[in-house]
C-alpha cells in the first residue's frame, strides 16, 4: 500500500524525485573534493598506516578456521579498509579450482576481518607518500588447504 495521497488538482505524486544519482549539489561537491584530494597535484590519496596484530591466544578455537599471519603493517584509508587490504592478499577460493559454489568468495572469512582474532592500531596518519597496500609482514597464501597448482 502506498503512503502517497492526492490532495487537490496537482499532478499525481508518485513519490519519486526528478533528481538523478550524483547530480545533486552535495554529490557534486563530494566528488570534486574526493578528486582534488586524490589528484597527483595533491600528492596522491591521503592514507593512514595501520598495524594489524593477532590478539587471540594461540589455542583459541577461532584459529582453526583461519591462518595466523602474525603482525602486518598496511597503508589504508580507514581501520576497516586496513582489514580489507590485508585480507585481499590471502588466497581466495575464487582464485583456484576449489570453489565451494558458483560466485562464492572466502574473502569475508579472513582472520584479518575477525575483530576477535586481529586488532587494528593506527600508527601514522595523513600520508601522501605511500600507496595503499601491505608495507610490512607476509600474508601466507596457504589459507586454503591444500593448495594445488593448475
């Protein structure tokens, strides 16, 4: 049932806006700000440096479903983005012939994305001289066992 009512002889109100996504003044301003901040003249994208550290004990049962990669240092936009950057380096079911089902990714099951396994600590901010990615540490590709070559 619609909550749209017709009162008077005006045009029928179909509860839609004539605006198009991204064309409002606010959207345009946000896109211009983002483009200016990420432009080469501005020194590139502003990133922060985060350290992801394992916080769960080694005998925690959660490690049975995830690999402990040790401490990893990443350049990312936010603490959540830091988890995504680290998780992106792990091998995914979609990258090997072991997919559990069509179009299913294991990226969301990464230990880096579990706040009970890893914590994220900001160690530097507002850096223009780095690229988004892993700066220190090694992420093992042995997240899927066994890994068989093609």
